[in-house]
C-alpha cells in the first residue's frame, strides 16, 4: 500500500469540508484481492475551505 504525505490544509488553518467517494466496494466483499487482479476499488477524496 502506498502512503501519501499530503497537506490537506492547503489554504492554511481553519475549517474545511471533505467528501469521500468510493467505487467498487462490492466487488470483493470479503476484502481480499489477489495482487494479480486489477485494482477493484477506487477512491476520490475532495477537500475545500468551509464558507464563512
């Protein structure tokens, strides 16, 4: 598994909103995927400063 060191507070300190979208979660319901299989799950994480 790759680990990414990303600063999600790109606009500095304060409140943020976040949205996580996942696709393919039902393909391997037992959570086991062989390394030879193509990646089944895809994720999109969005973050933006909260409005005042």
